[in-house]
């Protein structure tokens, strides 16, 4: 949410004079250590929580020196914030700027653009009172978490208070209040579970004596309830964005968050998921300013995110520049943070690995829940052919007997596509064992055989006419090639994978294969041949054979299905047709 449009800071700490324009929902300030990133967050904190300043600490040293040498007169520092207006404040205009200044005595001097306009002044006061800036320091000590839970308690009570008349509030017993609050707290515990995978409970007051105590959060770990205070900093860090997002959701106030180095105490995977959560959910009702050295934040790819390079200019003063507006600043930031682009590429690889792991976990869970073996294919076309053949030859859907991958509208599947990808998936499955049998079916062509040979599996000698290999780590994990039917025996060469071209289309009889799709393997010989064609032509062939309902047309699939059933230890019903 874009509440603040721009800020200008003058003479505050390392900032001599700096203006940042065109803020987004999420704003990332990045740069070298000691460049002054945190001073922007603290300047906002000073603006929203005005207090007397420590002049010696907070007044810019260069400005102090120039004042002594040449300027004379009144000394001050000021912070100007330009707001985008929100509904309900028509007298304030579309946007407006508020300046707050502090003199040498440390006292606040409030400056308003609406002097003399009583209605606007009244609305301005109400407008500012409806905003709350929360600063989260880089070092998050016990006091910070206590304050956070106190803030949560305040908003939980306020939400319920808004539902009641004064008389009802007076008559409400503490136990009844706890029950009502428990309903609200349940929403938060569910959001914590969804966003962080941490099971938790909110311990709310159950007596009048406890009524003014703090909310406590307990978390689940190995079936034990453990107070959040006793968990590691990483666990607590994981909860901060979710709690703040929830506070913002249930509150009538508007929140602006200043987050100093959110990656602290987080391993990479947690840092990555937290960064995405901040963009996707936390910033829906909250504007966020954060400092970071982590490419989990500097590489956030969203139109709702702006990134700024903070640096010291030749005079040692802090300035900030948008990297979206200048490639030179991006290049400089790359150099300062060290191999920024390589980090970005690593981030892409990491996200892909996470997606693959999620896919494997889904397949594993589905296989275990349905108590069925898992079948994996090179791609969507292979699966469709086997689904048709199984329905015709076995009289039931393939998914009634096995767990099979899902496919998207674009033809992609949960398990990816191609023999190389299937090889990688099998290797990952070997590291995440699934209780039921898993069978990966490769084409009996050069690529398929090479990818099976690339697995550290052992040969199952029971099947002399096909490649059937078993994992040495997981005895229920198999990789096989298509088993050639009798009419395709001369299409495979066990010792010469470079001569093999048995794809799923060649499990059908020749009369179904257009001569134009037959590409001879050896010059001057009509057989063996491989099935040639584009993806579109393979889909057209799939549609053509799908019109057939006679078992004889699908008999070439029998031997491969027989192997799959035997490996899965499923009793195979009598197969229709002959091999």
C-alpha cells in the first residue's frame, strides 16, 4: 500500500540532504555497510514518533561544521513526508507534504501546509493519528518481541471492543472475553500455520488478574508445547511478518513498517519465503521500507517493489538512488554486494529446486494417501498413450490402479518433461523415499537408455529384452525402458543405444503409422525406423489412435504394462489380445 509518496531528509545523522521520490508498496534500501541505510528508517520513525532529539548525535556533522565556519543563524534538521491521500479526507487534497523540524534545543517544530484552514487542520490531525509506524531494528532483542505481542493484544482487544456497547463491555466476564478473543486468535494461528508451517496457540487471559498481562504464543515442536520465547531467533523472525500482517488486517489504523535487515537469523530458504510473503501479503494494507544485503530482497521481481542503492558520496554524505531508473546504480550495487547477477541466477536455480521438491512431496503424499504405486513418464504424450492402452487392455482407468502426474493446459506436468528431466526426478525420489513402488518409464531410444545408464542403479536380470533397473538405495524405485513387442524386436539393440529408436508411437502396428512419419535409421533399409514428427504431429497421431477401441491395436503395450504390474506386485488380470 502506497501511503508515503516521497520523503526528504535534511541534516539528520549521515544524511546531509536527500530526497527519495516515487515509493512503492515495498521499498528495499541496499548498499554497503555503514552507507546510512538505517538512517532513512530511523528518520521515518522520528517523523511518526516525534520526540526531543540528541543534538550531538542526530545533527549532521558536516552541516554542523559548515554552520560554525560560514552560516551562522538558526540551526535545525527536518524531515518532510509527502503523503498520498486516502478516502475520507477531502480537505487535504490528492497529496500533501508535512514537515517536522527540530532546533538546537532538540524540541519539535511542527509545520503544516494548512495553516489558517481549520477544517483541513482538523482532518490532518485525524489523518496522522490514524497512522502507526513500526520500526523493527536489526538486532531484535527480547524487548522487541514483548512489545510486538503487547501490540497484538491491544489490537485483538480493540477488534472485539468495537463489537460491543459500553454496557456490554462492563458486564462481560473475563472468561467470556477470553472465549470471544479465542475466536479472533484462531484466525491468526491459522495464518501462522499457513504462512510459516509452524503450529501455534495464543495464550489469552483467563482471569481478571491476568486481563492486563501480555498475550503469549506457544508453538508445537515434536508434539510438545514450547513458548515462543524459548525458540530460536529464526523461528521468532519467521512469525514477525505474519503477526504484523494480521495486526494490520484487523486494525482500523494504517501501518507503515520499517524493517532493518529482515534476513538476520534466517537461513536462505526461510529468508526467501519471508521476502515473498512480505510482497504478497504483508504489504496489502501496509507500506514497507526495509534495508537488506540479501538478494532474496534485492532481487524481488514485482511491480510493487522498488529498490534503491544507498551510498556515501565523495563528501561522505548518505544519498539514495533508484536502481530501476539508472543502470549505472544497478551496476555499482552489483559490485558493492558482490556478484549480484550470479546471486540472481543462483536464486532462480534455488526457486526451481524448491518447486521440484514441492512436486515430489505432492506425488509422495498422494501415493501414500491413495496407497497406490507411482508411475512417471517422460511427458504428456507418453502418459496419454498408456492411459488409452490400459483402459482398452485392462478395462479400467490407469489412475484407478496407479498414481500418475498431473498435466497443465500447456502440456507440462508435475514431473517436468523429457528423459533428462525424468532422470533428475528419479534421483530426487531416491533421496525422498516413498513407501510404495515407483516406476519411471523411459522411451527405448538413445536418450532414454543413456539417461537410465546415468542412474546408479542395478540391472534386474529377469527382463532380458528390456532395460529394467532398480535403485540400490530404495528397492521400490525402478527405471525401465519400453519393452518391445514381438513386431518391434529389430528396433532395439541392447548393446548399441545409439541405434535404438523405440518411442511410444512405435508400440502401435505399422498400419496406423503414416509412411511420412517413418524415418529410416540405416540408409537403404526401410526398417528399423523411428517415428519422426513435430509435437503437433505427435498430438495428431495421438488423436488418431484414440479413435480405436480394438485391443489388437494396443497389443504392443502389453509387455511394458506386464513389467509395471510385476514390479508393483499387483496381480495382473488376464490381458486381452496376444503379444
